[in-house]
């Protein structure tokens, strides 16, 4: 019997059945006690019976007078309340497992190492929780396997590349030596960028209050120390963010602006609902139909694989994914007068 009510259907059906039975039992008892009197006998029979029965007979008017609440209003109201309570409780039974699963999925999207879902409740809820926890363990194992593979690839590729750079010194042709060294440097840069991109994908950090204005000014000053033309303007209140993700987002946009335009302006625009960070340059810009394509991994606007002109093609991808981890948005617009403006919108929660 216990197993029949171990399912979500059994519990919901049982709650509704008990509510209906109790409501009807009360209605029957109520109408039995306060119901209308039996119909009177025929007149001739009633007169003869009254003449034979003394006036003090207790059976006369034995039914108590009906009070003001003796009508159908009370049992019907009780039935309505019982069904409303049963429907409310049944809706909670149905929605609670779904809400728990939704909350666990939200936690998993933010942190793979979040606590597993509690495998309790009706049979369907336990099965869903067990399947969800199994999926989480598989995802974590796949991420660990990929990390081990990336570490092995990084080590195995760097070793022959380093040997090749040493052997370049034995080539007498300076022009060929320079070309080959450039190719090797590009390969190492692509490897570093790819590993950085994959690391950014699997990195999670807890949000904390941060002085975004100080971060922007620090990045600007670091670029100025390296001889770059970077300016920062605007003020903003502290914001709850993931510090490394925000730094990665702004830094990649700044590098992109300096690579193509040689200068950049970072502005802060603080609002009650959101903080807007703009990275503005006056370089060649990007055509409107290609502004979304540049966020794809390894997409570049020209065929050259020279890092000095086009980079590896991961900077904008890393920047957008970092902005999305912050709960914000990253978009591109044309700078008035020519150039490109990257706009980061971060919500104030």
C-alpha cells in the first residue's frame, strides 16, 4: 500500500480523494441533522393522531429548530475550502520537484562543482534527481579529461616547438630564419590563446563587490606604461561581479582596439539598473554584417595569420563569453566618425 502512494500521481490522487470524501461526509452529517423535517401526514390521519396523542408527548416538535447556519451554505463552503486546499497542496507537489531541478540546473550552469541534487521525494522526483546527478558527474569527468588532455597537448607541442627554435640558429639564411621563427612564434601564440580560451570556459569564481572604476583605470595605466595611447573616463559605484571574468573581458577588448587602431578610449556610464562600459577606437571598424561573426572562435576578417595584423581570432570570443558569465551583454557598434565601439552592459542586481 505504501508503494502506491510513493509516486507523484498517487500522492496527488490521495490528497484529492481524502478532501472529497471528508467534504461529502460533513455535508451528509450536516443535512441529516439540520435537514428539512419529513413531509406532514395526510390531514385526516394527522387529526386522528393528534386527538389520540397527549399534548405533552415529547415526540411533538422533536426536531430542534433550524438555526441561521443550518442551510446548505456551511457544507458547501467547507467543500469549496477543502478542494482549494487540496488543489493548492497538489500544485505544490507537482511544482516542487520541477523547481528543485531548475534551481540545481541554474547552480550547475554557474559552477560545475555545486552540490548534487537531494534524491528524495516521490519516485519520479527521485528518478529525475538521480539522472541529474549522474549527468553532473559525467560532465565533471569529461571536463577533467579535457583538462588532462590539454595539459598533455600543451606539454607535447611546446617541446618540439622549442627544439625547432633552437635548430633555427643553424640556418645561415637570415631571411628564411626570420620567416621560420615568425611561423613558430605564431604557432606558440595560437597554442597559448587556445589554452587560455578553454581555461576561460571552465573557470568559475564567486561574485564579489569590486571597484570597476579602479580596474578600468589600472588597465589603462598598464597600457600607458607600455607606450599605448589609452584613456579612461567616467565614474561608477562598486558592482558585484566575477573579477577575473570582467578583467578578461575588458582586457581583450582593449587589446583588440590597440591592435587595429593603435589607441583606445574606455568610458564608464553608471545607471540605476546597469553599468555600461564602452571601449572606443577610431580604427578601420567592422562592417555591420560581420559584427556578429567576429565572436565566433578563430574567425578573422582577413586571411593573414600574422598576429600583428589579425591575432588568433579568440579575443572577441573570450570577451563575449566573459560578459555572459557576468550576466551581461557585449555588442559592437560603429564609432561616430569611423571605428569600432565595444559596449558591455552589466546589470546591477
